């Protein structure tokens, strides 16, 4: 399966062979929640420092089953930043027919406890509608501002996302994708600090090989910042297992998106 070298216009979404009434499968709902939560923590750290100081390319790993009441490793995403690892766990709730489902995500520490970790706590609630083609999210985050663990900064974030599923095939290839778009914002005491455009796409071939691209671009006239998560791996009905990189750079929202995979 061939992937384009860059996307000048790309929308937020996930791909897989889904149920007729669902845009996202159970593993995909957990996956999008985990990746979005990783992004929440990153943009709050950027607000406390700068995009320039945070820039780099960092290993990213995700595994999600979307199954209720499993061990945390079965619904977890981890990015290894320069100073410490950031890990988020998802706790899916049972889907209610004709209403929807919820997933709770929380920060969990998996790195050396002797290393300073600026994340004091993080939690979020993702609400999916009955067909899983619309999501609303709210989260709360608290960061330590110094190594003495004395001063903290509290943040809140929210987002709304919509999805569209499509499927194409020819003699040599069959591809399914689920695209959407959304906006997220970061606030302190109900005062907006930053607003980001969210764009993500997972493309799946006729097997279970998948390619995930998740972008957040800062919407500002004076500053630039792009956070890109790009991963490849397996995307089946029972689980999503992917590895890749999270890249932070100074790109504008309209700049082409260069892919590593």
C-alpha cells in the first residue's frame, strides 16, 4: 500500500472495517481518546515553556482493546519525551444502545520515579454519540512548575470532533478510512490560552496494516507550533497495536505534512 509523501489538506479521523452503525470500533474509540490525551499534556507543557524548547521527535507506542475492566497495559499510550515518559491509560465504559459510550483517560507514571515529572495529574472524559461519528471531550490537568513540587498550574481542555467513513478498492488495493475534523482549546481559569486545529487520519488496507496520522496545529497569528503523531502497525477488530513518533516543530497549519512512514 502506498502512502502520499505529504498531505496539504487532511482531516481528523480513524479507519477500520467498522459495524454498519458505528464509525469507530471499540479499540479505535480508545485509541483516539489516548492520542488526544497525550496531545493535551503536550500542549500544556508547551504553554509552560515554548514550542521551540519542546521541539523534537519522540518514540510513541499505543495498544488498545477497548474492552471494559482490563489491565491498564491493554489500553495505554506512551511517548518518551527528552526528560521523561508520558503515559495515558483509557478506561472504556459499556456502550448504551441509541445513546453512546464514554471513555475516561488518566495519566499514569511508568518511568523512573526518581526523575522529576511535571505532570501532577490528568483526567478526561470522552463522550461518543450512538454511531460514534461525533465526540465531545473535557479534561483537567495540573503541572508542577518547578523541581520543588511546590507550585502548580491547573489547565482545562475541551474539544468537539466529527468523523466520516469511506471505503475504496481496486484490483490491487482495498483501503478504508475514517476522517473527521475538530478544534481543541486549552484554558486557565476559563480564560482561553491556546486554540488548536485537530486533524487525524488512519488508513487501513485490505488486511490489518494501518497508518495513523494525528496533527494539532496552533491557530495564532503570531506563533507557530505543530504536534504530529505518526504511527504504523496492526488495526484489527479486537485491538489496535501501533508504534511511531511524536514530532513537535514550528510548522504553520497550512504547511505540508511530511510523513516518515
